[in-house]
C-alpha cells in the first residue's frame, strides 16, 4: 500500500464530513417535525390522541416506505446526488406548509415531506457506504460518526423548533425546520464536487459507449449475493421490533412528557416548567456523547478480531431498549390520580434507548452497504427502510392505545417484546452469519 493509502486508512474520507453536515441539517428538519407533529395536532388542531397517533403512524410509515421508490429512481436514472437535492427541496416546502393552521395544509405537507424523504434518505446513506471498501474496518465507525450528525440535528430540533413552537407560534417552529433543510442543501451543493470524488453521480450503464458496464450490471445475481440480500431482509424484519417501541418517543412518550411528567424545576427560588419538546433532545444528546465512544469500540474490537457480529449487535440493542422500558414500567407502578413521573426516569430510559440505537441503527445502515450488490445499493437501502415503515405504523397504532391503558400496562409490552425478539434472533444467529459469506 502506498504511503498516501496508509494515511487515508488512519482517518475517514473528507466526503464523510460533508455528508455529516448535510444530514445534520436534514435531521434537524425531520426531528423538528417529530417533536411538534403530535403536540400540534392535539394542542392546536384539537384532534384526540388516538387520531393524532394514527396520523403520526401513517406519516412515519410513508416516510420510511418512500425510500424504496427514491432509491430505485436514483439507481436507475438520476443518481444519488440529484436525488438528494430534489428530496431536500420537497422537504423544505413541506415544512413551510405544515404550520398552515388546518388539516388541509397538514396533508399537503405530509405528501411533500414523504416524497422528499424518499429521494433523500436512502441516497445519502448509500454515498457514505461508497466512500469505503467492502471490508474496511473504518466503515462501521464511519457510519457511527455519520449517525452522530443525524443526532446533532435532532438535538437542536427540540430546543430551537420546540421552543419557537411552544413559546412563539407553531408556524415559526415548522418554518425553522424548513430553513434548516435549506441550509443542508446549500452545504451539499457547495461541497459535492470537491469532496465526493465522483461518488453519487447518475449511472452510466445505459450509455452507448458503456456496453461492458451494462453487461456487468445485467448479469444475474450469484448464490452468495442472493443470500446476502436475504440477510438484509431478515435483519430488517428483526429491526421492526426495535423501532416499533423506539418510535413511541415521538408519539406516546411525547404525550406522556406533556401530561404525566413532572417538568417543573426550581432555579434561584423561581419555578420553571421545561417544555415537553425539549425531552426530544435527550436521546440525540446522548447519541452525540456516546457515538464517538461506540465508534472507537467497534474499530478497536475489529482490529483484534473481537468485533461482535451484526446479529449479536442487534441482540444487544434489544436488551438495552427493554431495560429502558423496564425503568418506565417501574416508575409507573402504583401511580394514581395526579401523580407524575420524575424526569430522571424518562432521561434514564432515553439513555438506555440510545445505547440500543447505537448498536442497531448505524450498524444496520453499514450492513446494507456491505451486503448489497453495487447495482442495487440504493434500492436495498430503500428496502431496509421498509422495516421502519412497518414499525412507524405499528408505533402509531400502539400509541393510540395510551388512553385505554394505565401507564404500567402501556409500558409492559415494550419491555417484553424486545426480549422475545432477541431470543428468536439467538436461534438464527449461526445461519445468518453463514449467509453473510465473510462480510463482517
């Protein structure tokens, strides 16, 4: 290996940090929406919790379903870069429309945001994967750093958009989300040619002078490739169990923070009530705090041959999120009347959710880029998000049951379900690792 190659291997590609900054602002926009959506529907448009939760579930489901289409279009025709730019424009327009003050505007905004996310989400993650070779030990660490950008945007969302919405006006909160998306777009447009080194351009396999490349892309999949694709779908299925309970953060847990959490603190003798939307920033705060540590752990374990397999990391994620909901279950037992849960219980649960998230989400994104045949990478990234689509709908349905249960009843299933999923995954861990055919 050349000296320059050795130096490159010590750090991460410069393009990672461009994508980090772009994704940070897009996630600021998206998580602003998640922080405000249910509270806006219940507090301003006066929908009941079940209706608001149903709309939340539909929005999350469609948001994670749309990447399948956007990834296919990018792979076949326009390339990842163009898809990212188009998606950002649509999402910004949707955020500006969301605060229009009626359900008509909400539905228009939902359509724009869903379409925009379909173009944006799978393609920016795909470019991150293209920056690394298949078995580059930096890959999982790179995706964890990229994931930290996601959560830096999410951290700002709760404080900036949430405060503007609750203290100034809901339209201002959604507008700040639109402005954040525009900032991310401008950063990407500015740096794409300089830092992405030809990655993410429109496919050339249909050009008249690229017959060999077209023939290569039209070749049938090998047995190993088919089994690796099967692993993507198997792990996507298991991720549904995680995301169904995790996405309560934007739905039921958001409503619980508003109504059932003791949010009053005393500062110099004066009582201050923390806005409910601020608690949406707790999880990303812990991500930012812990992501560099997890990134170093995966790289360090990889260098000594002790890096847990992908299914093993998923199992650890299930255990963490089950512990988080176990905390909330303990906190809610025996509550009655006007009793409220202390803030530290929810903060502790979010800490455990975060540790689980770091074992599953960036690892899953990295897995898709490693196991996918190059010609299908964006399409399979879209397929990966199908699990989030199913989980989003299930999360909205379960959140809608909040009014029909006690809090202790509500927290019981999110505690037990991840444990059951981890035990099922344990039974399949050996054949899954075998079907990966050496990909770590």
